[in-house]
C-alpha cells in the first residue's frame, strides 16, 4: 500500500520495470503504462491526501482510461511491479489482494465468493496469470505460481513454484513461473 511519496516512486519504478519500459515517460499510445501511473497516483492521493482536488482529478482520469482499456482494478489491490500485458477485460474484486511482480493478461476475472462478496482471492508474489483465467472465492495462491490459460481456480494452491491449469485448476508441474519467464 502506498503511504508516502517515496512509496509512490517505488511503485511507479517497479511497474515501469515490470512493463519493460525504458523511456522516462509513456508514449502517447502507451495506455497500459498511463493507466498504471494513474492507478498509483490515485492510490497515493486516496491514502495520503483524500480531500485534495488532485485526488478527484486522478480518479476521474483513471476511470475514463479504465473504461477505454476495459480495466476494473480497485485501488490498493495490487502490489508493486504490476504488469498488465494487454488492453482488454480485466476485473478484480475490491476485496482481492495481489502480491508484487504479478503479470496479468487479457480476459482475467479475479472475483469474490457469490455467497459472501468479502471472501475474495489472495494472490502471492511473482504470479503469472495467463489469458482467460478465472479465480474466485476465498482462495490463496502461493508465490511463484504460473496459472495456465483459461484455468478456473476455485481452490487454494499453497505450494510455491508450481504451474496450475485446467477446469477446475490442478497442479500440472513443478516448474512454476520459471518456465514462463524464459518465454517472455
């Protein structure tokens, strides 16, 4: 959670590195990086200066760009080093928590339990979430896990460094995120 200007700078830098950007500022067409910058600035102003006019300004700009990119990502839900791979539908529950250095692809839904909306996934650090993944309910995903395309995750996976896939998701190997990093 961003609690100071120094935290904001750390999050922005980690997100820039995770996205693989080298320039000082995003280009006109780099809407993903722009969205992540707005997300972090919204978190900073929401946590540190909630009554500031800049808080409302950044919330409005993030909301508009989120509609354009089809992202529904609540404030303070993602750790630093967030990497959104593509423009397209990404929905994250207000009660979900995602760790540091996670990569999220298109058409991902991280949702709460249907019976109790406050029971939502907690995702560890260094998790790769492939396109089309659905994670819902009160589940825990450990660190360094790779989740295969179109997987439906409705139970916890507490073993670190594994790969999971399928409907419903199950462990498919012990390579985890390391097998994915070679191909990115």
